[in-house]
C-alpha cells in the first residue's frame, strides 16, 4: 500500500526469564497509514510499551517482520536502525527525557546535529520552539528551570526537528496537569492535521477518544481495532 508507513506481520516478542518465558506480544499483525492518529490502549502489562518499542525500532521482534516505510527492520544492523530512527521517527516520552546539561534550544538542536553533523543555521530550531510556545528567553533555560508543560513542548519541538514521518508518544500528558495536557494534545492534533502520523500509547480515555482509530491490546494480542 502506497501510503502505509508501518506494517507489523505476525510479530511475537518473548522475554526469557528464569521463571519461564514471558510472551509480551503474541503473533500481532497491524498496518498504519500515513496521516493516521492511532491510540494504543490496554491494561498495565498488556504489551503496549513493548509494541511502542517495536514501532520505534528500539527493540527487534523474536519472530515476525516489521516494515517502516516499506523497509524491513529485521535485517538491519544497529547503525542502520539508528539512522532509521533519526530520519523517520520522532519520540515524545512521559518523562520528557531532555538532556539536563543542555538548554532547551540545544536539546532541540541535538538530533539535528546527529543527523547533519553540524549546528542548525537554517533557523529551524528557533521556528519549532516558537511554534510550540517557547520564546527566545525560555529557550536559553535548562530543563530544570522549566515547568513540566514547557519541558514537554521542548520535547515535541525536539521530536520534530528532523521532520519525521511518524510521531510516537508514550503517555505524552502523563506527567502534566489536565489544563497543560489539553494544550499539549492541541499541538499534537494540529501536527496530525498537517499530515504527521501520530501514534499515542495512553491510559487516558479522553485522549484515546480524540484518535481516528483505537487499538486495544490485552495479553499481547489486539482485541479491538476501530474508530
């Protein structure tokens, strides 16, 4: 399919433990198209985070095939996987995962520097920070000097700096008060309306119901997939 950005074919992920193997994902198949807003929900331990790690190429499946933009990741080496993540996927985490010693501006610029091996001279970093509501003064501050909402806005700008095809969000409003959470979701929805593929793992039904499609996972299997 021309507009397919992600395809999982019979993905199984097993974590071997002394007490016995844990099947985190069980023969799971799924396709996501360009521009979709997909919410992944399910109880704790259902396999949501494992699925997100697979979609983000942070982990490889025990069996099955995962294609990102038509390319199978199962045959890629670590370098190729790192490049794919850098070029194709933007990550937004519950705990923001900003680098504490860098300013907000430098945090956003960091993936750009990794990709292009140079600092941003195009104004892209400043433009993205401005788009998410971080002014020039705040951009000079380190994460510890910013509120949770401001840190998450910086994290969104960082996720966008390399113009990824896919935004993967793990509980993006989990550490925010409800008012700030609504503002962050407005930013993410606007990005989706502009064509970004948005995949969110969430416990929050009010976030899930904003998606075009809700995938419910239980015991490593998809038990519901629909609007």
